[in-house]
C-alpha cells in the first residue's frame, strides 16, 4: 500500500490521511512528490488522475482525495474507532469534517502553505487577516468551542478521543501557528488555543513536522 504525498513542509492536505493511517497502525510506503516544481504535475499524474495529492494506491486501485482516504481507512480499520462512538458526537464530527472539506476557502488561500510558508515553522510577523479571513477564523473558533463543549469532555481532542476531525483540523492549527493568528481576537475563550496546542503536540504531528524541517534543510544536518 502506497500513500502518495506532497512535501511535509507544505502539503497540509497530505497530512490528514498520513495522520489517520498512522493512528490505524497501517503499514504503508510513502511516495513523496515535491510540490512547486516544474515537473510536479507530471509526477503527480503518474499516480493520481485528478492531479492532486494525497492519493492511496491499494489492491491495484487508486483512492484519491484526503476525505475518500479517511473513509477508506474507517472501513478497513474499524478497531481504530476513527469517528466518535456516541452517535450525536459522530454526526457533528462528520459535519465538521465536511465543512472543513467544502468551505473555509479564504482560510486555505490566505493562510496558504506554499512556497514561502512552511507549516513546520512560525513566521516572524503576525499576518493581519482580511475581513473574509476573520469571518472564517471566527467560524472555526465557534465550531470548535461548540463541539468541544458538547462532546469533548472525555479527552483532549475535539470529541474527546482522537478522530478523523482532529486529522482534518491539525493543518488548521499549523496554519494558525505559522501565521501567528490571534484567536482571542476572533472570539476564542481559550478553547481553540488549547485545542491547537494539543494537535500540534501529537507525536505523529511532531514526526511529520521534523521531516518537514529536514526537507527544508533546517534540521538533521548534524
Ligand atoms: N481535495 C483534495 C485537495 C488536494 C490538494 O489540493 N493538494 C495539493 C497539494 S496540498 C496538490 O496536489 N496540488 C497540486 C500542485 O501543487 O500541483 C484533497 O483533500 O485531497
């Protein structure tokens, strides 16, 4: 089984299924495609017909798109409990993941990770959000507060135990950290800041982040 990924310094979409497969204990080979290069499109096209990473090659079939890979993992690793067990929490978790996947366009564009914004480092100056970005950040903060308040008491993650929702929001936490977003100024009572801290201190994320730093030549050179 092969997971086709973009560089760990930049590819927030690739981070999602990578975190999920790690949580499942899945054995998989990583195939890294460098983004922002003249041959990126050609390299991705060798694996993924839609021209985007991530993609999963398994049993002779390509599963593309981070959400489709998440759902594939849910099917194949039921023991990993990738969604909350409580049905109400599960419905809300799936809604949050779908909203992350289909909305927040300004957040993804204005807080984009390439080419001068690697997710594993913090930039020197805080980004001043546009009005549209502020609206996205406020929505994110409110969504997290609601989910955490109603369903998140049993553990440090959004729905207590780790779930696919946390895989989808880890890149958001990395964007907020990189661009030094002031969450309190967007209605956070501390819940969102603490949630970001938890996501960014997961051992799997730290491993990803270390690899990103190595790609950038910022670590591992002795
Ligand atoms: N909907 C896709 C979006 C994937 C996506 O936009 N991937 C970016 C990299 S993070 C990509 O492949 N870009 C192609 C390029 O840079 O040429 C998913 O969630 O998997």
